[in-house]
C-alpha cells in the first residue's frame, strides 16, 4: 500500500499533474517543459525528480538530453498515471493552454529535426535514394503484417519511424529501436505529428536488445526489420536477436534488397551486403528458429523482397545475456 500512497502524494500538486497530462502526449525534455509550463528549470527539475521517484514518470537519457514520459501502460504505475490523467477536466483553461504550447513545441521540434538532417546532408530515406517503389513496398509490408489487431510491434532499425507510423494505429503498442540519436529525433517528430503516443523509441544496439526473452505469452507479436540486414556486419545475429524477443507464434517481417550487383552502394550508403539471395535469407531465418511463411517480390531498380516468418522455437542469440541497463529510451 505504501508505494501506492507515495505515488498519489507525488501527483497531488498542480504542476506535477500538468506534467503528467503533457507526457500523456509523448516525451518531452526539460527545456521543452520549461517553455511549455513557464517555470524555472530548478523548480521543474524538482517536480520531475519526485514523479520519477514515485514511478509515475520514466526518465530516459539520449545523449546530453533527458526525456520524460509515462511508464508503460501495462505497468501498475503506468496504469495509475493514466487513470489520474483521465480524471482531469478537458475544459480546464490551464491544461488547454499547456496543450497549445505543446503543439507549438512539437512543431518546432519537427522543423529543427528536418533542418538538422538537411544541413548535415544525411541520406535518411534509403528507399527513395535507391529509386525503389516505396508505395508498393509499404503496401506489401502492411499486408504482410496482417489485418487483425497487431498487438505489440517492434521495429528494429526504425530510422525515421515510418514503419511505426504505418502500423501503429493497429498496434496495442509500438517500440522503435535505432542506434542513431539523429534518426530518433526525426522519428520522434514523425510519431508525435501522427498522434501515436503509444509508440515509443529507444536508442540501443540491435545485436543486444535491452529486452527480455519472448515466450508463449511474453514478447512482441510483430517484429519488423526494414532495410536493416544489408547494413549489418552479422545479419544472422540480428535475426536471431529479433527472434529472441518475439513471442512464440509471433511474426517477423523482413523487408530487404534482393541480391544485386550495385557494389558501389557499399561506399555511398554503407551497405555491407549486396542484398540477399532467397536461399541465404531462408537459411538465416530457419537458423533463427523461424518457419518461413512466405515472400513477396517488388520489382524495381533493385528488387525488394518482403519475407514473413513465425517464431516456432526459442533460440539463444548470444552466449551473453542482453544488458538491460545498456540502452537509452525516447518517446515521440
């Protein structure tokens, strides 16, 4: 009972309730909350610390920035935080002002992220850069994911968050993993604009995902790797790690380049592999404990293949367990 009472005490203050209401819309860093709430950073930092200590907020470090968001909805504190927020009056003038300021902040965030990528010349839209038929590939991916509610969706190598934007509305929750903080900035802006507050982001290593093993009842229902494996030094290990965190019976969808001879891409776009022949992809999926359910080929300058597989056996992706503490989180 005492942890429950502690959480209620932490929330029982106007500014802290305003913070919780804002974080229901996604993650915010301290400087953004200072701007939205019009309070000093020392005062706001104290409120944030109390909410984190009470378990009503999660603090995620991404580079030099700390991001604050609600805990997972399935957790006791996440459920409590959302129950408290649901009791707030929609027509409260203070909360309405906070929402307007938050919308302005999110817009500015998206503009800054886009300018950052343009100024750096980062080629973040790889399918467009390769001249691939993006619409057809995305339609095939959506179809492969299935029409039923998708449950928990994991997007490994999320990049700009486009896969979560495509599938998020049909998912119970979504998680995007990427090693690049710059990519996550763009993904966060994209997901915020799409209103997908139940989709979150983490900066982490795809070879050592900071996630527990899947089982018959735990893990992700859908795991997607889009244009990821040809960048990996060890694509087999990435697939095995994806299978490790996907629940038994869950589906893994791989969107990849078919085998090709455009070897210059190894320098221009940092490709480590010239696509994958069907025999190799099938062998990698089976080695990861997947049954190959089907494949779709989309013609283009380089053929794009969408592979679907189901996890039917548990496999150890590595002799060393994942470092659950070795990651950085960020919400949209």
